[in-house]
């Protein structure tokens, strides 16, 4: 049985929601007013994917939709487009969770990066077809590279600071279901 109490379970869900809200607040606060600003990594995506691969019960569907839709609203992105693409990505990972857990970290890192690249590509394609503003290719490339590089750091922080890691083989949750 999983040896965490219901309080710890909800606390870890709260950590995901709290980190999401903090990252959203950080995204809307103008910290840099320079015109030549290099886009940073998508830390919210990295945290979400790390949660979904390691402990999907701590990042439920409703929390992912709420945080990413709130991000679309606060950053004035096309409403629902990013949310839909990130939701599809997390559900693809959830449906192949056992395979992701069997991969060693390098393959997991590669897949998370490829999925993010596909999200950026599809989002740019949809925006260009709808004659909306699309970011420059160089900005998308920087964002992709920085997000790919920040993912291992996020996983290390989750493992050693928040004690959220992949479950051991054969581990079950409180209801007896395999994790």
C-alpha cells in the first residue's frame, strides 16, 4: 500500500496547484522591460509532465485544465489552444504511463522534449492558419531548448525537495490499484 495519508495526498496536489499559480504570477509580472528579451523555458509544462509521469494522481485532469486555461487568460494567448494541446500531451503520456516508467531517464527526457516540440509546432501552425500573431522561429527554438534543458532540473527538485518520484514496481495506491 502507498504509505501516505490523505492529508499528504492533498498536500502534494496542493503543491502542484500552488507551483502552477506561482509560475502564472511570475509570468504576468513585468520583471524585464527590455525589447530584446530571450524567451525562457516553459517551467509549467516541465513540472506538469514530471508530475504526470511520476505521480499522475497528484496532477488530475481538472487541475491541468484549470492552470493552463488560467495561463491562456492571463497571458492573453488564444483561449483554449494551449490548454487543449497541453491536455492532449498529458493524456498521451497518461495512456502510455507504463512505458514511460520503464524508460530510463534519457529516453523519458527525449520524449518529453519531442512532445513539447510538437506542441510548439502545432500551435504555430494553427496560429499561422488563423492569421494570428506567431512568434519568431528563433524565439520558439530558444523556448524549446531551454524547456528541454530545465526538465532534468525539475525532476531532481521534485525527487529531492518534494520527495515525488516514480513508484516502485508493484506498488499500489490506497484503493489497491497498481500505481
